[in-house]
C-alpha cells in the first residue's frame, strides 16, 4: 500500500498527495495510489502472454523510464487490438547483482487490492448479505466512533467510494522505518479513529485506506472467514489467477520470480523493500500479482465474470475524483480515466514501498499494465501515465 499520498499511503493516499504536489509544480495532473493509477479490465482473459520478439514503442518507453526516470526496472503487459498479449521488461531485477528482470515477474500491486475487496463486498450484496446503503454499524455495531465519526451515519457504499470522511490510518514514516512489523486490522482502525473526521459522510470525495480497512472487516464479520481466504476463493481461484495471492499473516516474501523493489535513501543509495509485512495494507493493498494477472482480473471483472450486471453497474457508477486527474471518476473500488484519444480506461493502480503499478483497459479490449520497482517522483509518475495513455491510444 499506495513517499505518495503525502507519501502517506503507500497503497493509495501516498500517490494522491504526491500527484497533487506534482500538479502544483508542473501545472499538470495525473493519477492517484495506492491511490490509483488507472488499471482496467479486458473483456476476457487474453491468450498466454509471450515475450516481445523485438524492441518496439512499448520497449522504447520502458527503456526511457529506466534511463531517464531513474527507476531500477520497469515491466509491462500489453493487450493490443489484435487480442494478443505481450510482455516487456527493462532495467535490472537486482540493483546489486544486475540480474535481469524476470519477464512478467510478480510485484506488490498495492491499491489494486481495493478492487478485489470491492468485488467481494459486491458479491455479498448480490447474495443479500450486505446492503450498499446500510450503515457500517449494521455489521460492526459500536465499533466506529470518534470525533465527528459515527458508524451509524456511514454507509458501505461510502466506504468503497471514498466519501466516508474517515481519516487516514497509514503512518508512512512508521512503515518505512519498520517495514517488517505486523499490524492487526483493529490496531490500524484505532489509529484512524484517534483523529478527527475530515468531513461529513457523503459530502466530499477524498482517497483514503480506512474505508477499505472497514470493508475488509465487514467481509470477515459477514462470512466468518479471513479476508484473504474470501478473496482467494471468490476472485483469485474463481478466474484462475495463477500468479496472484493474498499474503497470509507473517508472509513477507514474494513467492515467484520477481524484480526487487527499492526506495531512495537520503544519500541517494537504494534501500531494498522487497521483503516487507503487507499487513498494514491488508484489504487496501496487500495483494501480490503480475501485470498479466492484473489485466486478466480487470478483464474478467468488466466482462461480467465476477459480478452480476446490477452490481457491476454500481461499481462503474462514479463520482468526480479530480485529485486523481482531470476528468477522473471513482466508483466502488474502480477508477475511470479519460484517454487523450477519446473514451476512458477503467481500473485502479497502486503504490507501496518498492513498487508502483499503473495501467488501463478500454471497453473494446485494449489493455496495458505497467510496474516500476520504486515509488517514483511526480515527474516520473506522469511519464508512466503518459505511456499508459500512449499505448491505449495507439
């Protein structure tokens, strides 16, 4: 989870704040993380990914991100108009050994996790077990109380839509200093409730992770099962995401071939954040996946394989989210982002120490997802977003 969102998210908020700072410096706008760059789904899972046989425009753009954007590595999966899926990589997978980047290697996908969590909530809505416009207190009675905060006045929809007014629980500095510390969800919630509400529920939009923390707690309360097991059963296994998993408590590793993830130290050196405890991200940002699996997930979602039509329509109903970028909208764990060539891309994106992901998919099946192995500065983040737009508009 999403240095971004005041560098607070690391799965989401981190990216939003950094983007706002970048916008002030450059008079341009981009996307948000572990807030969310746009990542959207293809209409159906594509053919098996294959390495690109020769450098092309995508490869050139990734090479430039490494050479000029100062990221150790960049990876991408692209589904073109021909329906074929191609994978790309640039840079080094290990800054010390200069090992190659594993093609379509696993990375922490941070706030893309929010889309997984939202899908499970909406499945429970379809099953009649959760009401979108029911209060948080319906499922977690008496739990959500604080200064200006009352779970009786906050709906499930507002949690998923970032309109709850709840304050952020993520402590960026604490996470960067102790990345291997384990957090219980209740401990994270207490950190949020110790603060004052940011606004009355439903009156504004503001990206934060606390709403998804509560969404994960509601899933557990309603199903009687751990969140990770529900996401695995209802999403990952259901659509066959073979390289995606929700880490179990205490699991700090990335299981399959992967590039290492880094952050800059004050002296300009790199600190390795590959192994960390993602418990602080939990329902908002814990999932590990690959670029190809991320595009398959959003493809299955938008293609109707994970939700009934009514719930998918709710997920795609957005409110303005200009902090993400001009014309952006936020639905229920899903972002719409306008493309320079017309139309929109759907999805999410995310930022966590060591990794940032961005991407998008159009309704006619064009798709791209990019991962870089650090949280980049605002200028590089904009470069990544421009690559996404360029690829989708080719």
